[in-house]
């Protein structure tokens, strides 16, 4: 099976950052040299309180997607590689994206 190579912009999902004890970048590299891309999957309001939910694309050290948000596994897992993942990590490291 041929791996489809795309850029992060072609992924079709908007990466989002979050604040939890500081800025958590939308696209990040982990200590074990793998990557993650956070996307918002939901938002709800109760009065003045906003609740948001996120999910993640998990990528191996080469940028190949190994785990996807619920419902997208057959479309992305082991089938799509993000070719510009290192550049995206650098672009998003201090960027607030909502």
C-alpha cells in the first residue's frame, strides 16, 4: 500500500493550542521523538462557562500518522504521512491557535 504524503495544511483539520499550566502547542514533538497534532472536537456552553474537548493525531518519528481521532482511523492510520511535521512544530511552538 502506498503512503499518501501531505502537508499539515492539507490534513483538513485545524490544529489548536490550549492552556494548561502554560501554553500547550497545537503541534508538538514528544520526548521519544514522536509527534502529536491537537484538534478541537467539541465545544459547549453552560451559562458563562465554556467546555472544550480535544483529540489528537499521533505520528511516529517519520511523520506517519499512527493514531487518529475517533472515526478517522481507517482514513489516516498508517496511510498518511505529514511531510512538513518538523516545520509545523517550529511554526506552532509559541503560537496561540484557537
